[in-house]
C-alpha cells in the first residue's frame, strides 16, 4: 500500500467486517470495570491479528488519581423484577440496559410507590430503555421504557439484583503504539472509550474505527509520526491514563483525537478544543468541513474524554471526531442506539474520515521556494511547453504560496483541495529541489 494512499482499501469488505465486529461486541455487558470490559479488549486485540498487540494494563481499585479514586470492580450475574401478577420484567438477561449500571444488590419485596423511586424512564422517549449509571454513589435501580412503567399496577414487587463491588479489583485500559518510520518522537494521540453496555453508535463504533485505523496504519510503508492508540473506560480511564503519562503526552503529542459515535449515516461532527486553533482543530476542520451534514461544536459542547485531555493543566489540544455527535441525536444513550442505527457504510465513512485526517497530517509541512521568481516548470515536465491560453498550472499555484509561512493545509484551503491530494505533485517538486522546508537555510 502506498504510504499516503487509502484508495487500495476494499471499502465494501472492510465495512462488512467492521459491522460483524459490532455484532460481536454489542451484546456484552460492559462497564467502567469488570469482565465485560476485559472481554471486549480481547476481541479488539484479536481483530488486530498479527500486526501488533494491545497492551492491556490494570490499576487497583481504591487508587487515587488526581482528584479521583478508582472505583471497586463491578460484577453482575442477574437482575429482574417480578410483578404482582408473576410477570418477569426489566430482565437483565433480555437487555442489559435494564440494570442501573453499577447497581448494588437487593432481594426483597416492596410496594409500587417504593419501587418507583428506583425506576428510570424517559417520558419524552416512551419506547426506549434509557442508559443510566451510578459509578460513584451506591444505589440500586432499573431502567424501563416509560410506556411499560405506566402499566405498572399497585401491589408488591419482588426486586432482585445480584451484583458485587470488589474493593480488591482493578480497572483495565489498553494502549498500542505504532512507531514512526522516520525516527520521529512526535506522536498523534487516538483515544476512544469502551465502557457502555449494549449501545452501538455511542459506544462500540469508536473502538471499531480505532482498531481498523490501526490495522490500516500498520500497512503504511512510511509514517512521519508515532501513533498512540488508547482505549479506556470513559472519564476515569482517561484520567488514569493522563495520571501515568502526563509528562510524556505533554512533551510529544503533536495532535490528538477522541473518536466517538462514528457508525451512523447521518452527519459528520467536530468538537473543537478550547482554543480552536491547534493543529488538531486545523486538520480536522480542513478534512471534515465539506462532508455531508457537517456540524462543528465548540468546547462548550464537549462530553467525552476531550474534557480530560484539554483540562487547563493538561492542555494537549485534542478534538472530538464523530459522525452524529453524542447528545445530538434522538437515540443517544437509549436502547434505540442499536445495531439498526449503525451500518457498514456508516462505520466505513467514519474510518475513511480518520484516514483522511491522518493523510493530511502526514503530508503537512511548511515549505519555501529555492528559486527566485517562478521556476521553469516546462523544462521539468511540470507544465506544457506550448501555450495557447493564460492557464496557470496547479504546480505554479502551489509554489506561489510556499512562502515559508503557509503549510500545505493552508495552501489546500486556498486552492479548495484536500492536503493529501498534493502528494504526487509534491514528490515531483521535491525531486527537482524546487522547495525546502522552512527551517532549512537557503
């Protein structure tokens, strides 16, 4: 595969494979800790095949990380409610969103009015089971569609939840570094999260795109940068990762992207960093702005791990990349965000967007001319030698803006192209030594 080319990607087959992976991951009950998270990491690691391995790490429950404490490891065996008529409802084994994630155990009979205090539903989305969590305060509860909740009759209900909070457990996370082929120390951070249970777009699409992006990068012949892939439970996981790697990340991160909600067909979205002027902002906006139904959001609309990577004392200049952004589509955090909401085409679109971002990063550089006035392009085969009209070739326009201040993304914006589309032309121009990087002396 050419070092700056994704055209050889078999989009149809890759999209189908990504969707099959989604079908494998979707049923697993995940949380910020526990066996479901570990099982999901192992499935992703297997998907990488022989190209490299996810490094799976753990940190003990009870460990202090900045202002947070790693919570106990959570395990669940079963949960359900038995109605006064003997019907089993809110059955965890039928849909794992029925349990309040991180719920504590209970086994007792209670009246309906007491049960109502522990039920969660969405009146505005009456047919959807909401996804609700309680990681840092012990409580028990069930999630139910509002329509089903309205049908509950007075009487005694048996509530049964079999869970365990293991104070001696661990929180797991993973990373994987694909090295530069040019001995660079600079890194591109790609971070995603893997802690929601059966949620498709808002959960498993990010890790799936991440793994397939890594598989693609492993096949590139040349890589300017190192690529640091991070898969964590949201919020607490990125805090743990920053706690361990803060100095390294601050020293070497060139750009960074949090990948989330990348599997639907409806939009492309960018969540800016606080300053909106980092390299991450620049390349993501350049890549995504002309895509279908593109939306850009300020940092005030943040919601994922870009919160931690951009905290004032961290300040890595990371942006969020989505298709339909979390909180911006009706199915978000409900049972409606299922395998029908995502598609092989949607996942492939998310992957291709990230491939384009990588290609634009890889080619981006600031150059300046080595020749005073326009070079003679005709004698170098870069322009025809018989002139019949006042047409200005692309090479001439490109060179005109190589002033040691504009980088390739800047020039691509001026010429209404993607930066990576200059690849072949740039190689020819550099072959004739018409340009040098701006930090070189003339």
